[in-house]
């Protein structure tokens, strides 16, 4: 059974998953990298960013690493929003191929939700970007078909995650609450009143200071 | 050294410390009692609400009880906002004496911040309500003088807590994040961008599902 998942979505204490304003120099606005320092400290991240055959890469191996490492496990496709794919205006730049260089860290078909469609981009390492003007339900059907029986990850940003949660299309969401108060940006929680009626919520605090929140869709929903 | 403390302030995942609208029938608006169920389950609460000599009152004795039980320890005065003292319009009711009956659970001088001053009300059990039209700094000086060397608790609601946190007048704050998404009400975090620059934040998840957040003012602030 192919599931729909959210992994490693970081939010501030006040619920912002990104700061403002977004630009080519500051993908997360005034938040900078503060929401993601927890993952940079993990062995999972060290392995992602090391040469292929390194094993002595360092990094933490506790609960942060355990959660972080689930990012790609069993995932056969990703859906992301236009704000995750590029800075404002990328749609007008025919050469924009995402933030991630020639070998993006997705390694699967990856569907970018945008009103500005363009032909697919085949990247190195198994990632192909597809551009889709579709509702969450339609996009999920398309991604599911491309995932070959594996799970579909909703990759963010927060507005896309919100839309999929609001439609109860997400089976399991992993959020990481970071102890900063951003004050402004895009809030994950807006419009999600009563989410707990349909999702069980588990919290586990990490010695690193972040809190991992897992939301699981109730089977009777 | 007399400290300024916040104890047991419950907030939703999206940061609301109360719902809306507030009324005599619904002190926390649409939130009802959902933000406070965690404390009702503790031995601390059972003892508060039992007859004086009962010891077999039941209730949990884990981390929720440990935090809850600090509510009155070493506290010599409380400051609260007008919204905590009564429903909208209580200022026009000369007979309003708070929500709590003849023996309120404060047992100390208790300062109500309001533009509508009235004479002090001496209640049973050591609580006296004083009505004060003052800035946070002024109110704190008054409460400190009345606390007899003990600590001062900022009792809420969220707008008052926010004001004292924004002014960095709080030494130690204990918040309890409850796994519900309220969607509307009064947000604790508004206007507190960058709070983490001056406060260290610790999180501990309870098996009950809530997460206890403790904020401690850095000594160099």
C-alpha cells in the first residue's frame, strides 16, 4: 500500500516553516538556516554531503538522525510547490533547474506544482522534474502512478503541505519543532483547525533541543 | 532573590493560549477545557479539588504532575490580566469577584491589570485582589513589594504574558504545548520574534502527549 508522507519539515515554535522574504540569496528568508541546523548535525546529512565511499563522516546518530534518515526510504516520488523549486520569478528563467545543482537529492520523479508548465527536466541521479498544474488530489494520483508502488513524499513548502493536510491526503507527517520564534514567514498551521480530530499526534523531545512531532491519520478517517 | 515566573501556561500546537470568543459560559472560548485536560489528570489537581485531609486522591504522578505542582511553590504574589479575572464586561459589575468562588486558588496578593480600578477584595484562603492600572514594569515592582521576598507569578492570559516576555521581565517560563490545532484565539508568540536570543529553551515530551517547554532568561541578558 503506497502511503503519502511528510518527512523532516522544520517549523519554529510559532509554527513558521519558512521566513520572509524569499530570494535567490535567502531561500528561507530571514530564517536563514536556523530551522535546519538540527539536520546538518546528523550522520544522515554528513553521508549525503560526503564522497560516496566515506563511512567515517561523523555526525550524530541519535533520535534526530533516526528521523532524518527516513527521508528517502521507500519513497518513489515527490510533490513540491513552486516556492520550493526556485526563488520568485524562476518561471521566467528557462535555464532555472532548481537550487540543487546537477544531481538533486530526490532521486525519483519529482512533481513541481506550478501554473507555468514546461517540459520535464531529466537530472543526474534519478531525479526528473515534472511540472504540473493540478489540484492536490490530481497531483497525488499522478505522482502515485509514477512511484511504482512506493510511497509519495510531499516535500513542501508549507503552503503545499498545508493543502495536502487540509484535504486529509497525508497518511503520516513528521514535523520538527525548532526552539526559535521567527515571528513572520509562512505558517504551517493556518487553516488546519481541528487537525487532531483526524490525526494522532506523538511528540518526542531530542537532547539537541528540537521536538519531533509525528502526525498519523486515524484509520477511521 | 525574588524571581518572576510563568507556570503551567497551556498553548495549542499553533500557539493559541485561549480560543474565542470569551464569555461567562466559555472562559476559553471554543477551546473549552481542551488546553487543560493534562492538568486535570494530575495528582496535583486532584489534591487541589479534594477535601483537605484526603491523600488517596488518585491522579498521575509523572512529569505532568511534577511541573504542575510548582504552581504555588515559593510564590508570594500573582499578576493577571483583566481577561483572566472575568468575562467581557466584568468591570461594569460591582459584584464580580472572579471565576473562582470565595476561596480562589492563589492564596497570595493578586494584582489584576485593568484600566478600571476598584478597591481591593479580600477573599478567603489568603487571596486579596488588587486592581492596578500600570505598565508591566510598574506592576512588577508593586507585586514584588507585596511578595515578601518570594517569587512573583505572571498568571496570564496570553496578552499579559506576552507583554512581560517582550519586556524580558520573566526569569523562567513554563509552557505546555497540547496536541490540538485551535486555529483561532489569542496567540502567545505574536510579537516575540527572536525570543531565543535571550532565553534558553528546553523541551520534554510527556507520555500524556503534551510537551513541556521551559524558557530561562540568559544570565547575560
